[in-house]
């Protein structure tokens, strides 16, 4: 028999591989020269040394750490691939497997219900047989507003879904669809337009009925509520909407202050259990409430991988990139996460597959609920220790088990209440080996890591038309808070038993472990960046050289490393559709995040490790402030953030202003430009790249400027640092 046509194809980027690898090689050679230069200083006779040991060692250690993280990052560049799919070759609809969609929301104050409902509606409208689609919403806030919103959305969906299929609408998130319409001129008339107008009115009514309900909020003390949303009156069951609808289920797990709830991972695990009583679909799509389906085709695209028998036995998940609808043209905060989704993930895809990215992935249920691949056990006692006491749940683990609990209301309620209770997981392996894991607030990263270590693979699929669109943080404050949480979660894994460089290599390839390692340890960049922003400056003002003279041959090595890393970054930016501006923005935000988020995230992770802090997951704020959005659109930094973030940034800038001016004066009067060139240049470069901070301090008058109180405090810190630092250097 002839082999069926393949469902997907991939392309290895040979040219990229060649450039990446040859650059890596040349850059490493230059690094070797640097290391030799630094190390040989330490073997010199202390009496003849020109510089004190301490700053030298600090700068050397920083260079080593940064080089190490760079080296880990080369693994992403080893073998990048891209993929294409052929959904038209999929089997008939009746042969497609069922899918459960999980959407998490946590707080109706920070996550506006209308937006959450838009995500829900876009998921219900996926292009997939409706009887095979089940949408579950986890509401961690236990807010009546969300439940109300879902009932209303369900009613609206009876109009919206048939409308979308009938006219082949591709934007199935109602808000996105209707706001795009506003720009289009309307000449009215045709049957379609009349129909559309009617739907639009219904949508407006839906929004109104949600926004008029007050209250809600989020609590940490509430019982579980599980409700399958159904029509409770027949009045709106008119018209041709008898057509099938996907199942919609509201789940709010029980939460008590005395029980840890493990944030999003905890919520997803409850959904895994509750859904196994209702639909138990073999595949699960996970979405954040701030992310909607921009295209209805993602489910079929994902099935092109999951249904390909050559890769499916070991395939755990298909990851789509996170793309955002609210990114401004200038994207000063690098919110498109370009490097992650355009360089790193395609690179991982050429190894064993991308890291789980929290949202926008289709995962195989057994990969979360089984041990290693195809290792089935029938030992009831063992199963109970892993999965808890529910026999129904254990029954559902058997492949092809079709749950029928939903027809028996009483048993259904009893069982799901049990599964969603906050004590169900006590003394089980949930969160430790089963489901989404709890040991890190970046549950996605940790869960992906353990899946890959068990031998599962994943696939990255980045079609030209984004399948999912989220809303990203659009101001510095939210960005830094989120960055702190991510850094903390990543380093938490780096410091745990799952540390990728130790736990990884015996279980997965070295290259894949290096990629995981690069992410886990990237928060540690705070150390080298803090050093580079303060040590050469202090030494410059004290006339101590830390770098080779311009006339020295080793100067070439330093210059080469600097230029080579900037040029390589620029090359990658341009290759992935960015511009010179993108390059500068990314350089800048990397520095800003290193001295703030990375620092605080790392401290947080270390404090959690030694038991001085509890884990916390502050969801990002999704309510927008018009003035802040305006600043963001204009590409102006919004410095309305706490002193905790603002002061380190500004203090570094003030220090560099001082050292640049002081250094120049010194060079002019003392005339040792040859020796001090690099240090003057470092300050200059930091100031040029971070010019918006200088501007925010000295030139802006608007609300987003740097507060003068913060500038004052920062100046004080810089002065104290210079004073104490100079004393230490002189001793
Ligand atoms: O206790 C909680 C906290 C959060 N969430 C939900 O988790 C999702 C992600 O939260 P968000 O505030 O949007 O955080 P982000 O930093 O934007 O999330 C990114 O980073 C997370 C890991 O830190 C991943 O889980 C996400 O998928 C990824 O988009 C949202 O749907 C929340 O409602 C819960 O369900 N329960
Ligand atoms: Mn988010």
C-alpha cells in the first residue's frame, strides 16, 4: 500500500546553522584570549600589578559568568527548523479525537470579565467538530461575575457560532471582530450585513449585561462550584441555532487560606481531574484568560502532528508562539519576546522540541497523567498514591474510557466536588510527578522540563498567521513585576533538584539541557551586569585601569568580543524581521531588567530556597490606563513605578554620568586615555543606550517622568557607593 501523504513537513535552516556555528567558534576563540589575559594577571607578582585584585576578580568573574550563559545559549543556535502543516490531509471529522480547552482566570478585578469571555467565545468557535470540543474555565477568584458572564456568553454563542461558520468568519473573537469592523466603511444592505448588525447588537447586550453586574473580586476562601452551562430557558433557542455547541463548563475549585493552592498549576490540575469526569479528551489546549484564538484553525493544525503516527507515540505537546495584539510599533519594552519565539524555540524544535510556554499548546493528556511513555500500571494501591482516592478518576486513566458520570447528577456532583476540593491532593503525587508541577511559579517551564526528561518530545509550530493573540504588559511597572516572577521561577528550578544541567544530561540530550539551563540561569545575568555598570566606573574615577591599553594586542580581543556579540545580536534581529531600533530596544531592556527584575527575582528564588519566603504569583494587570497606553504607543518610557525598581536604574545612570564626565576630565588633564579608553567607553555606551532614563530624569515634564524624589535618592546611593568604594579601593 502506498504511504499516505505526510501531514506536516519541516525545513532545516542550513545557512543559519553555518553562520551560527562559525560565529560561535570564532567568538569562543576570542573569549579564550580574554580569559588568558585576565587569568595571567592573577599569576603576576602582586607588587608589580597595576590594579588591585578585588575589582579585577569581580570583573573577571562577571566575564566568566556571562560567557558561560552565552555558551549555554549556543545550543539554541545548533539546529533551527521551521514547520509547515497540511490540515487538508487530515482524516474526516468523525475520525478526529476530542479536545478539552482549559482557560484560567484568577481575579475579575485585574482580568476584566468581558475579555475573559472573549477568550472563551473564541475557543468555543474553533474550527473543530463541536461535539468534540469542550471548554472549561477555571475561576480561581470564585467570582459570581465570571459565572454570570459564562451563562450570558453561552447564550450569545448560540448566535455567534452559527454566524461564524455560515459566513466563514476567520476572526472569531467577537471583540476583535467588531472593533476591526469599525474601521471598515459600512454601506449596509446585503443579508450578511443585516445579520451582522443583529449579532453586533447582541454582543453589545452581552457586554452590557456583564459590566452592569457589580462586585465579584477574588477571594481565597470559597467552596468549589462546578457548573455545566446549559440553556435554562428555551426562549432563545429559536432560529437555526439548534446546531451543536461545544460543551462549556465553569469550575471554581475550593480554596481555603490554610491550604496552599499552587496558583495556575493548581488550577490546571483541578481542571484535568474534573474534565476527566466529563469529557476526558485525549488532548488538551491550555489558554490564559488574556489570550484568545485569533484563528480558528489551530486545533486542526495541531492534529497534523498529534495524528502523525511516525512522531505521535512520543509527542507530548504542540506549542504555538505567544503573540500579542497590543504591541506598539516601537515596542520599547520588547514585549514581542522576539528572541524567545523567533530564535530560541525554533532552535529547540530542531532538538527535542520547545519548552512548554504556559499558553497556546495542545498537550496529550496521558503525558501529564502517566509515568514515562506507555508505562501502564494496574496496581490500584499505587495508582491511589499517585492520583488520589477517587476511583472514578483512576478508571478514567484507562485509555478510551468514556466517562458517563454527567448523566447521573448526584454522583457527578459528589465526585467533582471531591476532585476540586483543596484537600484532594494531600499525600498524592499531584504537582510532584502528576499533572502540572508546583515546585516553581513558572510551572510551564518546570513541567516541560520533566516531560522532556521522561523522554517525551514536543513540536513548535509558528504559522505565518498567528493562531493565538494575547495582551501583553504595556508599562514598565507591570513588565518588571512580571519579569521578577519569571526570573524567580526560573532560577528556582535552577537551584532545585531539577536543575537542568544536573538533572538533564542523563535524561535528555546535552544540547537540550543547555537550552533549559540557559533560561534557568539567565536571571543570574544580574551579577555581571551590576558589576559592569559599577566597578569599571569606580575604578575609572580612582584612576585604576581594568582593561588593556588601546595599544595592547589584547585590546583587540576585548573589542572583538564586544562588537561580535552586538553584531550577532543585530544579525538575528534583522533575520527575524526586526530593525535597528528593535536591536537597541532589546539591548536596553536587557540592561534594565538585569539590574532590577533579574536581581529581585534571583534574590526571591534564593530566599525561597533557604525558606525565608513563600512562593507568590501576582497575576499581571490586564486593566489598561489610557494615559499609560498613550505613552506606550508613543514609545516613551513610563517611569511610574516603585522606588524598588526605579532607584537602582537611575542610580546606575547617575553613577555612569559621573564616571563619564570624571573620566573625560581625567583623560584630558592626566592624559592617560590609552589606559582608560575602555572604561570611559563603557560609561558612554551605557548612557547612550539608556538615554531615555537620562531624558526621564532631566528633560521630561509629563506624568511618566522620573520623580525628582527618586532621582535624589538615587544620587545619594551613587554618592555613598563612590565614597565607600573608593575607601575600599584605597585600603
Ligand atoms: O493563582 C493564579 C494565578 C494566575 N492564574 C492564571 O494564570 C494565567 C497567567 O497569568 P498572567 O497574570 O497572565 O501571567 P503572565 O506572566 O502573563 O503569564 C505567563 O507566565 C506564566 C508563568 O509564570 C505562564 O503560566 C503563562 O502562561 C504565561 O503567559 C492567567 O490566565 C491567570 O488567570 C490562575 O489561574 N491562578
Ligand atoms: Mn498574561
